[in-house]
C-alpha cells in the first residue's frame, strides 16, 4: 500500500479514536492523564526497539548500501521498492530520536495546559511512528539478504586447513560505507569495530583481524587489503 495512504489512514484512526474517547467522557481527568502517560511510555519503548531494529538492518547490509552508491556514481539510480525503502530508512534513523523528543515534549506541554485531547493525539501519533519504523525494518530484513549471504566475487581466497584467515583490513573504508551527505549518527568508528567483532572478527593489531572463512562475506572487496591463511603465519 502507498506510504501516504497508510499515513492518512493512521491519522484518521488516531483522530477518530481520540475524539470519540474525549466526547463520550468515559475517563476522569486523572484517568485521562494516566492513559496519555501510558501511551507515551509505550511509544518511547517502541521507538527504542524500532531504532535498534533499523540499525541492525542497515549494519547487516553494508555491502548492499555500498553497491547503491556505486550504482549512483555510475548514473544507474534505479531502485526497486525494497531498495527505495532501505534508502529511506537511513533518513528515518537520523530523525528518529529528534522526532521522538519533539513529540514527547509536545505531549508534556499539552498536558501542562490541560489540552488532554491534543496530548493523546500526539502520544498515539508517536506510538504509530515508532511501530512503523520497527515494521519497515523487520520487513526489509525479510526481503533483502544480509551481507554474509553474498559471496566475494573479486577476491582470491587462499586455501586454509584450519578454515581461519588473517585479514589486513582498511578500517576507514569499512567505517565509511555511508556517504557523508547521509552519514549515520550511530555509526562511529567504535561502533564499526564493535560490529566487526559481532560478525566473528578478532582483532590482532590495528590493521589485522582473524576470521573464519564464512564470515569473510561480511566485508566488501575494497575493504580487504590482504588475506593469509592463519596457520601459515
């Protein structure tokens, strides 16, 4: 379904639900306040979970994003729907925290001025956006294969009886997989090194990492300087 249609339907449902609750007077002021605060708390939790899921989706598909940049640099900027959603997810991640803080701040201001209906609408809107972020991230995870399912095509991997290798890695190329114009706020150098460890890499010195053969697929070709069988060193 078209993204705009989904948002308009959500806006309609939120406004109708909040207005019906307010018009019927089913809740006292104290109950109304507890309802709004409860929705806010659930929305914050959902947003944290959604951001985590979106970050995981992006990190596990770094090679896919690098391929997007190569296609863009060569003038081939045609993407299917899932790829467009993956690119849009970068913007969602960048704005997720700021949007969450802005909406929660609006809710608190509305409550201060006893505008309970407006506060409830904002709280429900925040919860919807958080759930939407999580849904998009999980949907893309199911559609787009992670990096470790893509074979390295331009790298000659030597044989190794142990199945482990010592890789000389260009950490800066590994870290800079996102173009500066849409750089991810969470992808610091420390985060990049942590993700390498998460993918099965063990650091031996600033440039060299030991890794099992299957986990080499987490790397892109331009990030690898050299590969040597670990047993031969």
